[in-house]
C-alpha cells in the first residue's frame, strides 16, 4: 500500500507539472512583450493609422514604438489624444518613441522643438525618449562625439524631469574608428548611465562587424531596448524575417539578462512578402524558438 500511495503521489505531481509546462513557457513569452517600430509600416500607416494599428494588434504585438512626430502634424495627422485612444482600443501601449533632436544637438541649437517632443512623449505615457539618428554634420570626428556626449546628458536631465529616460538608437556610422576609437564608445563611456540608455539596433551592430554580446558584457545594463532585425542571406544591406537571416539570434537571446533588455522591438525596413505575413512570421519565431528556449 505504501508503495502504491508513493506511486500515485508521484504520478499526480508529474501530471500537475505537465499541465503547468505550457503555462510556464507561455509566461516566458509574455515576460517580454513584443513591440513593433511603426516605421516598418511607413508605406501604409500615414493613410490609415487606426486600421494599421488594428492589424498590428491582431498579429500579437502588445507594444508599438512611434516615429515621425511633429507639432504641426502630430502622429501622421493624428493628435496625441486620438492616438492614445487608438492604442487603448487595440489593447496596446507605446513605451518608446523616436524623436529627432538635431535642432538641439547642433552647435548653438535651441531646445524649443525638443521640449515639444518631450511633452508629446510624456502625454503618450511613453517611458523612453529615443534619439534615432544623428545628421551628417553632427558626427564627422571623435571631437564631435565628445561634444555630443554632454548634450545627451542635458537631454537626459530634461527627460528625467518629465518622467522619461533618454536612449540612443544606433546605425552603422557610430562604429567608424577615429584613431582606434569609435563614436559609439565615446557615447557609452562619456554619458551618465543614470540619464542615458541605449537602444541597440542589432542589425546595424552586426553589419558593422561588432559582436552585440561583447557590448552587453562590456556595458552591462545599458541596453534596455533592442531593435530586432535580421540580415538577408543574399544581400546584407537588406532585412529579412527573424530567423531567416544570418544573425545568430539564438546566442544573442541567451544573453538577455546581461543586457537587462526590457523591450524587444521588431523592425523590418523592406519586405519580400506581405508585410503583415512577414511580421507574423517573425513574431512566431521569436516566441516559439527564442523566448522559450
């Protein structure tokens, strides 16, 4: 009888564990809600903001990252209030947005336009105010990057006052070397980590021949946002669906803890199939093959 009771107890525990496994895997996926950089759908978004976001939500995205805000046109002709309502209706949030800051970062620049953008991010309940690009005239030398670092800190302080965190999104030019040092290294080492984070565009890091994981290890906790983009096998200048390209995302995702990533944001700038089908394929691959491994 004792052996039978032991067997039944173990069998019951095993059955319970089996029923929990899908839930555990599901929880692993949900721990990092997948976001979409809306620039991916720039061809259709401006003509149908509501319809586009409804489709994005149907694919399974829970977050979107904005771009292109202007004081005159809002978000593609949609006011902040209207855009907030669309997000609410589709069950999504926007934790981050891309906002150009060249008008402030330029020598002698003013902060009027910058403050309007910070206010927009605040009203949209975003957490991260992201500088997505630096104009050519701002970054031609190491001295330019040394001048930019304290300006980033200034923006970071303004963001902090508004309840936001500044982050910088890279391309490839930041990895050009000047006397053996890159602009990216200057920005990482000479900005205040309490004020400035980084949104790593993994495609452009890999394109530059740099190992993303090496950056995670050298600057732990500085990359709370990732742009997840894969590199086409035939043409390395092009994007493709996650898992269909050449970037080793299996290894990269195993180092999520070192990066302390909080937001995984898919971006794809070109498509060889229907964009929504493509994005759905990327979402499924990340959920089924990367976040549950």
